[in-house]
C-alpha cells in the first residue's frame, strides 16, 4: 500500500465541482454545518485514511465559506501551527449540486460528527447522493441504512482515532495525530471528569496519541483555549455565525449559536438586538438560542442560555414562542436554570447552573418539546408545557418549575388553510382551551411550490399592507443590512436585483419589492440610517420610469424621510444624475443635501464599513474600470436635444411640474429632458452641503 503524506493529500484535493467530477471512486467526507474543529478534523483525518488505504478518493468538505474560517479562531491557530494552507481546503461554496446532477453523477458520502444533514448536503442527498457510512457521537436520528459508528463519547475524533489505530495498514502521522488530539482535548475540556463529557474511551485514545505528538497535554490545551477565547475583535454577527447550527423541529426552524462568553455580557454590545434580528432574518429561523460558556483557567465555570425571537419577522409562531421554550428549559431539573434580568435584551436569559450540559444535550430537549407540541391533541400550549415538563421532571412528587401564568397560547395547533411563513410554520389561530383544532395539514411538494401564503406586514400611509415574500423571493437581495456607523443603521440597496420590465406581473412585483424594502427599514431603523445605493450593472430593461420613483418617494413615511442621514450613490452614471435633476422640483431640497456620489468601493469603505455586506459580483467586476462619463448601455445611441436659447447662454431650465417631466421608460435616451451634452457634476445636479466626490 502506497503511503500518501498529509501534505501530498492536501495538494491533490480538487478546487471546484468540475475537478471533483473528474475524481475516480469519489467519496465526500462531510462534517456538520457548524464546522467546528471536531468536524473539520474528523473530515480531514478520515479522508486521508480512505485515500491512503485505497478505499476511496476522499475529499473532506468544510460546511463553511473561506471568509468564515477566521471566525473559528482555534482552528485557524491550529492550521497555522501545523502548516496547513487553508486555501487548499474544499469548502461548501465550491460544491454545485446542479452541476453534479447535470453531469448525471452519483456521489457517496461519509457523515462525520452528525447524522442529519441540512442545507446543501440535504439537497445533494435528495438528488444525487447516498450516505454509505456514518461516524458520530450525537443522538442517532435513525435515518440511514448503512454502516454506522455512533457512540456517546466526548468527541467524534475519539471514534475516528480508534478506527485509524485499529487498521495496521494505515500509518498515523504526527500532523493527523495532532489534529485529532486537539479536537478531543477541546471537546472534553482537557479530559475533565468534572465536566461530564469525557469517557474512558476518550482518555484511552488521548494516551495513545500523546506519544505520536510528542507534546505536553496541558500546554497544548491552554494554547488551544487561548485561541478559542480570542474573540473580542469579532462583530456580533460574526460571533453568532462562528459556531452556528440550524435545527429543523417539525414546522419550526431554530438557530443554535454557541459563543465563548456569557450571554448577559454579549447583550451589552451596541445594537445587539438589531444584530440578532438581522441574523435571524438572514438565517430564516423562528428563534435564536444562544449558548454562552465561560470556562476561565481559574475561577468557576459558567453557562448561560439566551432566547431571542424576531417579532414580526416570521408570522408562523406566537409572540411568546421563545418564552415558551424558556419555560420548558427552566422546568428541566438537570439544567438547573434560573431566570436573569437583562433589561437591555429583547429576549430571555437563563443562568444554567449545571455547566455539564452543552448544546449536544439541549438541542434534543428543545426538539422533543416542539415535537410534543406539534403532535399533542390538546389545543393549549400552557397545557402542553405542563404535561411535557411533568413527564420530564426527575422529581415525580414535586410540581415542575414553570413560569406559564402569562401564557395564553390556546392556539398552538394550526388549522387547515392557516397563513404560512417562509419556513413552513403556520400562523397560529386563536381558539379556546376547550376547542379541538383541526389536524395539521400536510402539503404536497406541488402545493408547497405554489404556496402564496407567505407574507409579512408593513405600514404604508397609516395602513397595513401585506408583502408576498413568495412573489419577490428571487429579488430580495436588493436590500441588505450592513451594520452600523455610530448609531446609524446602514442599508445597502443593489439595483442589479430589480426585476425586468417584461416579466408577468411586473408592476405587482415592483410594488411588493418596494414594500419589502420599507418593511426592512421599519424593523431595523431606530434612530438614523444611511442608504448606500449601488446602481451600476443594472440591466437596461430593469430600470423603472421616473414616475415610479416619484410615486414610491411619496409613499415613504415622513419619519423615515427625516431619519435618513446620508445617501451614498456608488458608481453614479449619467442616467442617475439626470434622474436626480429631473426629480428636483418634486422632492424635498433637504433630501438633495444628503446625497454624496462615490466613485468606487475603496472610496466607499472610507465612509461605511463593508465587512457585513455581500457585494454583488456584478458590482465587483466593474469597480476598477468604472467611468462615470461613459454610457452604461452602449447599444443605445445618445440623442441630443436641440439647444435652447437658455442652454446656449449657459442657463439651464429644469422642469417645474410633474406633468412637464417625461416618462423615462428608456432611461439612457432622456428625450425631451434637460440638455445633457456635457457630463453632469454633483454641484450642477444637486446643491449639497457635503463635499462631493469628483467624477
């Protein structure tokens, strides 16, 4: 058997789906979606083993993107120490299920550190994949008929190491041994029996690894721990994403975020509630469950649980959904939770006295509760909680510790035809405790695909308007929350996501998209806000006429108009400047004083942070070559208006009424508008108290 060094193995990994498909006897080895150190190490080590032994040409798949890897500080430190180039690793973003399906290929998978795939991996398994092997230390979901090694040990790396050491045909080298040792030590808190995670098998495996590593266990563990706790430089969204796991619980989707600090301290960050809302929206979850842990080298260990529900974000759950989960966790004697008062947090914080219980134990508790709710025949959530908590209580003679006096959710059972949110949860009807609700309606794939009951509400002109999220699903990238500048929220609007005018129901889609942008502003803006508008790379047939801009401007609430602090227009074209000039008689002069033209993204970064905004590829591709004086649509000839006496004398005449301004359905033509023979500067287009960027 030929030995493949770990370095050579990394060099042989494919870079994309095309090269992946050219790999004979392919096997993907996939860790869980949180992509923690245990998952990464297990996928690397097992892939190396399968390749060296000739059992498969294995490729370890990291379920994160390259720009997310720095959030996993202990992993980055370990890879640097071992000289593992992170650029050679295969990330989930490099995997295209569509391309694999188009090629007619079938892919075998080994699942490590999980046994219930989600997201891209679930899609791959549904269409082209087969699970042929599982190595895991979590609760068995019982979904697969394949060889499974599932044991409740402290770390999945323990099970992988045991298998590697048990094959005499495989030589475990120092790099792989160090990776495995690091994962086990972190997962078991340095084999601490006080934490309740370590098993005899974990300890035995570590003793076999130490001679191969030739290092000091205590020193190595504390180096890893220091790297893990070095998160002060991370933003709140980065901390939430760092060790995030999405869990489907029946109709509900929950996001579990493990964070290496106390929740009560994290909530004191500026804009923490807004960041939680934005993250919930980005991940499409009904609630966030924050699992905070502080394990100092000296002093007591602490754990806290935070529950955050993004109110009005998803209409499929009651407003006290998070409080209901909190009550269930408080009822668990094994957790020994105590409610903490954190006035600044728009959620619930629990002090978890039993620090031995981690996400691995808490996720099944919550999942079991929601499964009981979903299948319970009683309509009252309060009754469901009491029943569930009584069954789970370790003390059968004492009443469960519940805080349900304020709950009035007699509506936990969904009715047939109830409104449904984007994740499939239904809008809970209001019923009495004595009424038996109809059974849960099961949707067929065809019904799910044509379901038009997913919506959110927004106030426009004092009236509630429903936004159909299904209708605008593919265009929702038009608006993003980009964090904060001081106390001002930053909103990015990318016009390249505008729908083309030739599609069916264009007017309805355009209106719904505008209402969606308003709903995002209503939910995020508390004080002031800054809008960054990226216009370039917008297809010509996607640009609305000027009357549309005027109509929408008038529909913006006066509060939102006043709270706008600055409008940055990035890559301003001649068409944009002309539109601003034509709208000048219609809109407030104060609006114009807030406008700043920005020539490129580098210049924009001097005004607002860009690290929390996903820049469209279409914008990135033209950023360096953008010429503000060059027409964007070169296939449309420029038309000159006949020079007027005023134009000849250098005095411009702007339209003074809406009726006198022509409709601009063909934006670059501008026929009948103000003379545009020369490039328009900001000073000529809009008077501003801000210094404009030269174009």
